């Protein structure tokens, strides 16, 4: 069993820093999408983004809907496979709607570029991405991300919805995982 004491190297963003940034993102999104004809559609990418979605949604002051899609790209390790599997598709028609994909982290960019193409084919009125964390150093495929919470170095992070082998999603802060945990 992994414990916080054994596995966490240090805190990258405290709960307070996260909440301040989420509030700013919510305000920015509310301003950018003011005066829509229909509610903004948030698409949360499960599992990692569920905590962010809950917080972000409550900081958005315009009408908003939330829907979830479940994809997996990593298996249980820490290296991207480049293969995106859809575990649960959307159950809403996004044709002609304003859509904002909400993702926990963009790393290689493979997941989000795949999802962007997938959703673009469904002909929304507009399509943008909000990723809470960005690792620019490890990008393999360029992807346009309109809203970014924080850019971070190439470290494996957990907490605030992000896991390592299902551990640590519950942390209210974002922390760096010790490399010996995933290097064995
Ligand atoms: P990408 O396709 O951009 O390489 O990866 C996106 C997905 O990889 C994220 O949704 C997330 O599930 C996973 N991922 C990438 N970096 C990290 C990280 O540092 N920590 C965790 N927990 N997951 C990560």
C-alpha cells in the first residue's frame, strides 16, 4: 500500500493556490462566453478532471451544462502509450453548441489532439480546451489549449483528481510523486 509519507516528494500547488487559479479561470470563461444563446457545454474527461470540473463549474457565472466522457491513455504506469481508448462516450448531441473540454493535464498532447478531432467531427459551434496543468517539455503533438491553470516541469504529479495507480486522487493539493515509486 502506498502512503503519502512514503510516496510524495513535495507539494507543487497548495489547495489555496489551486482555488485562486480556478476562480480566475471561471471568471475568464464567464467573460469569454457571455451572451451565448444556449448554455456552455463543459465536457469533463474522466477520471482525472472530476475534481476540477466540480470546482470550475461553481466558479462559472453563466449558464453551463456538464457532461462526462471517459478515456484512458496510460494504463497503470506513468508513460503515455499514445493509444486513446474511449471507455464511455458522450450522451449529448453537441452539434451547433459551444463546447469546452475540461482536462486535468496535457502532457504529450496525444489525448487532447485525438479528442479535439473527435469532437470537431460532431460539428459544435465552437470548441476550446481547458487543461489545468500543462507540461510543455513533453509535448509530442501540438494542441491548442485556450485555458491553462499552471505550466509545470516534467514531473509525475498526483492529487486534485490526478492519480498514480488509483492512489492520491483525494489530495486537496497537487504534489510531485517520488520517482522511486514508479521506477520500482
Ligand atoms: P497526454 O495524452 O497529453 O500524454 O496525457 C494526458 C493524460 O495523461 C492525462 O489525462 C493524465 O491522465 C495522464 N498524465 C499525464 N501526465 C500525468 C501526471 O503527471 N500525473 C498523472 N497522474 N497523470 C498524468
